[in-house]
C-alpha cells in the first residue's frame, strides 16, 4: 500500500481470551500489550469468553481466501472485466474481513484467460492497495477432467490437457502473479507439467478430477500439494474403494480446501476431513458473482437460470438438487463449523486465515504476533453469527 497508518486496536484475543491492545506501526504489529490474562472459561456456543467481556470485540487475523470467482454482481470471468471491477471487488471484500485473496479464473479460451490476467495485473499496478490484497491469481482449469460431474460447470469445449507453453504465456500476461493452479492429474503429461510449475514456484492443487489413485499418487510425487474444494468437483457416483476421495485424504502431502457453507459438504465429511488433515485443513469460499446479492431468480452466463434462496443456497432453477456455485464468504464457513460443534471458533478462524496463509507462504501466516503484518480483524460471535466489525490491512482501517 502507498502509505501505512499507525493504529491502536483493543479487544479479546480470539485464541487465548486475553484482553489485549495491539500497537500497529509501519504496516506491522509492533507491540502487544496484555491488559488482562485471566479469561473466562470458553463457551463456543455463546460468547467464547463469557458475558463479562461480551461488549469487547474479538481480535484475530484477517481472512485469506484462495478462491474468489466474484462478489456482489462482479465476475472475474466476465469477458468485459475491467481494472475498475477488480478494484471494486477488492474493496468490497475488505469490508467483509478479507485481507488477502486470490481472484479465480475458470476454464475458458486461452485468449479469454490471458485477457483477464492482464486486467487483474493492470489493477494491481494502478492501485497499490489492491496489489497488497491480491496475493496471487488462482487459475482453476482448463486442465481439468472432461468428464461430466467431475468437470462441474466448466465448459467442456475449453477443457484441455496441460500445456506449459500456454501457461508461460499466461504468466507473462499476469506479470508473475499466478500462484495457484487447479488441475486434474488424469492427463497423460500431468506429472511433467506439475514438476515444471512447482519449479516455477506455483502451488498445484488437485480438483475437478476423476483421476485414479495411482494418478493422484504420481501427482503428489511430482509436487502437487493441495486439494481444491475437496468433495466437490467429482463424479456423482464413485466406487467404494479405491476412489478419488480416499486417495486425497490418504496423501499426507495434500492440504485440504473445504467449502463449509452448509450446502456443499455434509457435516460428516467436514468432520472427517478435519480429523484426518488437522492443520492442513483450510476454508475457501469459492464465491461466485451472486454472492452478496439479494435472494431471487437469476440468469447467469455460467450456470444459466439459477435461484438464490433466502438461506443463501444457490441452485439450478430446473434442478434444485444441483448447486450452482457458492454464494457465501468465509465468514459463513466459520459460523457453520463453530455452530455445528465440528470445531471451536479459534480453529475455524485459523482455517480461514493463518492456515491458508501458511500453505501459500504468506507472511500473514504469523497471525497475531509482534512483527507480523497488521492484517487484523475485529469481529463478534454470539453463538450463531460471526460478524465482521472492522478490518485492518497493514494497519489501515476500512470503514
């Protein structure tokens, strides 16, 4: 960002329950003063640190989202994407507690993807605040499974095998900002492509796949280190075993991205994933352009005619059982995991902040500690809703 703001932030530490004061200078946390180190007993189904401190906000790290397709009517995959759109989405997301994110481009023609990459890069060049929040670009496809179900809403005509020459051209257009690629290792040359990308500093995530267990093992051996929206982007019916889910859960090297909006994955799947993956389990929103929009009937360029329910579920108009993307941000995932008793608030918060930061090698992985970036979120939790009160990016507050 072009300039840093010194800030003093006071509240309840989201993990320890201590009342603290953060002193932020030059974009970093310069001092943490403990005002009270005798927190009340945590009760995750009410205010986590007791009624006595209920009026004080919780203080924790800003949210980090590895997969944002769009927000409040703006779509990164729109053929008319402009730098102003990128700037608008960035500022809107910051108001929702997001301090770092990865704009996500899905399967399209090579020219379309290259044009979108140039546009996002231009927005970062023009606006240093936007550049500080866009930690990288996520290209989800087109090197995914061509099979129905596994392909999801991605257009079949643009699905193709991995091509490092094509990717290199994209990376030049993006000015080096592509940091994450989702692909399926079922393609014949996938291992070579994965090695080339990993050598170039790119995180490879397995997703939209119908790969065999041996293909997944080979991808992991080549350097794949993540699973994109685990449990989604697969065929509707799978063999008992082996299958693509077991193979990814069993791979210790793979971190596990989860859409925990209450619609994409049953509680049982979330619970198992958290148990198996531990600190390698993280949240993504996979939010689409209709996220943040009023409930209603919409005609969209990707999913066609869709319905956004008052509860926040987005489904195909003619097939209500089929989801048409995610219409919720990371805050919903924090709410759902905590409210359901799947994990405690502090773990859900970490899954939406320091864990994705760590997986992507960001300095914000340090969380709330001296010397860490002053990417700080003030929030409240009443046992039902997780509400963003204020967001600080490098010490600068968004009002």
